[in-house]
């Protein structure tokens, strides 16, 4: 893998979201066009290479905003009128019609839940809230074992049914709620990228909340360069540089969003199998996949699994994964065979 040399990475652009950075070349490069904004409780950035006229750029910008707004209206847990919010509020086991997009994302999420034996679970929202990583204030005391056990009985990806035709969802347990935040940003990046391709644009980066889709190149003999952030809590620093083309990338880590109670650190990543925040030495996971939605979900799932399980799973399932593990001697990178094949 290519190593980063921080002293020569002039003009570093830090994207919003965890662990993803776009690196500019220090030598002359083709002009790029860029626009950004707010969506899904985070930010997004679209970077386009090549000769793009202003009217086309403005049209693409407005169309991208519209796509992201539609997805937000469908999948947000913060908008009370969204499809997901209405599904969560419905205390029924009847089928509820939803958009094709929401059904597609839920279907993928349930398949990844089964593939990872529950390490990825979109019904985990109540536990996230209990631990203070939702809209409610963070707790002063650690949640009780009784409260955790009770909520564990109310969640489970197996208790949601999804059908694509006609697109609809159904709860087996009416108490269930779903949260698509660990997959929807990747899906949004996929959707915007697909639209850009349909517009005849082939060289770009789409980033939504740190989840990235890369297509084409920045210029002749100039691939896009993306940096993976070192899992340091006190500063932002590039740890690894990837040269990517026609690939999606997602990174998950526990070194930015956490809190401490009585000297113990509690990660925002909750293990759906136990109900407790993860407590292991895996600091971050980066996944490379053709689909950003799938990469997004798998990065979360492997973070839950921990270093040994995640590495075994990645090799067994032929997943391109880069694990950064904390050891007494510092951080150690462990790349799957598939990762090395994609980014040698």
C-alpha cells in the first residue's frame, strides 16, 4: 500500500465526516469544479473534473440537492413526516407502503444483517438512544443491565419484513423502530453518482457524511487520491493514501464520537448482540466496494465484530477491508487480501 508523506501533502482538504480526506496534487492539475451543502444531518461535497460549463454545473448541483432532499424526506429519523419516522410511529403489524428507495435500502440492510449474524442491525435505535448517542442528552450514569436487557428483547432485524414489489415494510413486533443512518449516507452517495453518470459526467468524487464514491480520474495519468485518517483523538492526520478509480469507500471508527463516565470510555458504536458499546482494540475499519451503501453498512458491522472476527469475516467473505488496530506499540494496519488486490 502507498504510504503518505505528510510533508508533501500541501493543500489538504478535510471532508466532513469520519476519516475521509481528499488529497490535492502539488503539481499542476486540471481544473475541478466543486459544490457542497447540508443533508441528512451532515454535509456533502461533489467534486467534478474536466471541462464543465457553468449552466451544466448549476443544473447538476440543483439536481443533486433534489436527490439528497428526497432521500432525507424518505429515511430521516429526525423529520417526523419522513417514511421511516411514520413507520416507526405506527403501532401495527400491517404492511406499510414506502418508496422504492426506502424498500431498497431496508432490503439491503436486512441482507447484511443476516450476512453478519446480527452485527449490523437497523433496529438498534432504542439502544443508541439509551446510551445517549441519539437526540436525548448523554446519561450521567451508565444504563442499567435491566434496561439494556429489556431493550434487547424489543429489537432484532429478523422482526422486520420488506418487499420490493409493491415497496412496503412490516413489523413483526409493533414496538420496533428502524434507523438507516449507518447505510443511508452511502446509498445517497450512490444515487448522486448514478445521476452524474446519466448526465454524461464520468470523472468525479461524491462524498456524503464521509462516505465516498469515486469515478474516473482527476486528469490524464492523475488518479483521485483519498486519505484514510489515523485514529488519533487529538488531531487529524493522514495515515494511508489510496489511489482509487470506479470504487466506493466507507470508514467507521470509534475515536471521534464517545464519552467517558468515571474514567471509562464509551463508544457510540453499540453491539446489537449485547446491547453494550464496543470495547475492543479495533480503532477503525475502511471498506472498498462497488456499492457505497454496502460499504457503509459493512464498515459499521466490522467495527462491531472487533479485530479478530472482522479480519476472519473479511477474508471469508472476500471483502476489501483495512483494519486499524490499537496495540501497546501503536496502531497496526491489517488489510484483507481483497483490499490489497484493489489498492496494492
